[in-house]
C-alpha cells in the first residue's frame, strides 16, 4: 500500500466511523433526552388540593413540549375520573401511584378503539407504576383502558381492566412487569413488540386473550408472556387469534388454569392464517397447558426456538429500561416510595 492509497483508505474508514456514529446517535434514547436518569423533576397530583395539580392531565400539560428532562408525576391515592393523554412531544415522563389498589384512573367510554382509551400514551420513554387504569364501559362493545403507541414504554405493578379490547398494545417496544390485565374479548391486542413478565392475565368470560396484529414476516413485533399466570371465570378462552396474518404470540413458563380451551388457539375463521401465524408454547404448566388437543398449527417450542423469545432481546434488550429516579427537583417533599430492582 503506497502513501496515497493509505490516505484514501484512512478517509473511507473515518467517513464510515462518522456515519455509523450518526446512525447510532439517531436511535439512542438518550440523545436529546436526560443525561442523568437518577434525577427527575417532581410534579404532585393530589385530589385534596395539597399537590401541584388536582387532575393528572393538568400535570402532563405542565410538562414542556420536547422536554429534555425526566419528569416524575406522583399521583396521590384517589379515584381520578378522567381520560388522560400523554402526547408524542412529551417523552421521559413517569406516572406513578404508590399502590395500584388505591390510585385509580377510570372512565367509561366505549364503541371505538381510538377514542375510548382511559390512558393513551403517544410519547416515547414513558413509565407507569402502581396505577389502576380501567374502562368501566362494560360488556356491550369495544372499550380500551390503555393504549400504548410510543416506543420504549414500561409498566410496573399496574392493573389494567376492561372487558373487550382492554389493552391496545399498538406500536413500539414495551415491557410489562407484574401487571394484572383483565378482560374477555381480544383483550391484549395490537402490533407492538412486547414482553409481559410475571403478569397475571384474568379472563372474565369466554373469548380470546390476545389478538396480535403483525402483518408481515419482516415485522419484528409480537407478544411474549414469560412466567405469567392465567386465571379466569367462564372458561372456553383461547390464548390468541390472529388480528394480523403474521400474528406472533409466545407463552413461556406460564401457569394456565382450566379456562383455556383444549384447542388453545383460533384462526378467526380464516384457515389461510394457520400457515402464517406463529403461536408457540414453551414449558407452560397447569390444567390449561395440556397440548394433546391443541390445533396442529400451533407450536411446542424447542429450547432453540424459545431462546429468542424468553429474553428482553425482542424489546431491544435492557438498554432503555431505567431504574426509578432517586432524587427530585421542584418540590420540598421527596418522600417517595422507590422500590429497587424495578427493571
Ligand atoms: C436506526 O433506526 C433506523 C430506522 O428505524 C434503522 O434503519 C437503523 O438500522 C437503526 N440504526 C441502528 C444503529 O440501530
Ligand atoms: C446524577 O445527579 C446526581 C445529583 O445531582 C449525582 O449525585 C449523580 O452522581 C449523577 N449521576 C450521574 C451518572 O452523573
Ligand atoms: C417540538 O419538536 C417538534 C419536532 O421537532 C416541533 O415541530 C415542535 O415545534 C417543537 N415544539 C416546541 C414547542 O418547540
Ligand atoms: C393431557 O390430556 C390428555 C387427553 O385429554 C390426557 O390423556 C393426558 O393424561 C393429559 N396429560 C397430562 C399431563 O395431564
């Protein structure tokens, strides 16, 4: 290699390095966001008037557009009768109760999956903790309690309750840990890439737990249930049916009660979807997990098949899951319950 070609090679390498760095920076959740995730700006919501706001939406409205700091909205116990939207231009918000049993966001609107959600999350890098999010519309139609459309959203210890279409797990990568999710018809649906870990899934009537919406084999979406528990009343519940042709759902290490129908999965009246949907089970147990009468197009996963689903890789690894902040600005009170090991 002579001197001239060395210089050319050197420049090519330099350009490659710069380009790669730019691409990576563009996808890096911290670019333009908080530099220190241990410190957050605190906003308190308290119905009795002792906080900064009485309504949750007012606290979210107070976060500046395109915020680059972490916001921790601490919701005091109470039943908040409001519909809440976290808009796309407000990333890095944590919405936290202290216990899901006493901090409740509730509404009762039905009919449409776009307008009905009690809580709609359009922003990225959102966290909810210890909240009940419910839609009390009842049994006469679609009524979403929670819609999640932002990338990198995590839910810890939340209770999500409705009847039909409870959780619209719409788009992006999401993590649900120790959550309770209740419904009857297609009550966990959408086209996100999500990991549900140690969650309690409760079916209140015959129906289907999931309706995952993956449309093409190129999409990296799907739902994994890892170490979960399925209970219910009523029976004849399917693990899933394909909303999208390439619907992808895996249950691993999950306890299934006898409410799960022996066939397990349902093609939603379209047999062409039997060859495109990917429905797997791995090391599940309990009376509903007996695969002897399962539909032939569902899969009992080998260790090798299961490997890609039983870690956080499908949601982008651990890179964006953040521990709860430990320091707060903007309020004299820092007496917040922040359990460790949340992620
Ligand atoms: C960044 O995101 C774009 C579009 O989502 C994707 O094509 C690209 O491969 C990503 N780059 C890295 C380094 O992850
Ligand atoms: C974040 O900020 C806190 C308080 O200002 C400080 O103690 C801590 O060392 C910072 N952490 C990092 C990683 O910079
Ligand atoms: C926030 O960012 C978006 C996209 O860059 C921009 O269109 C919008 O005007 C910004 N909002 C404010 C208040 O700066
Ligand atoms: C599964 O079900 C079949 C048929 O209903 C039954 O013969 C078998 O014993 C069951 N297996 C277990 C492990 O319960």
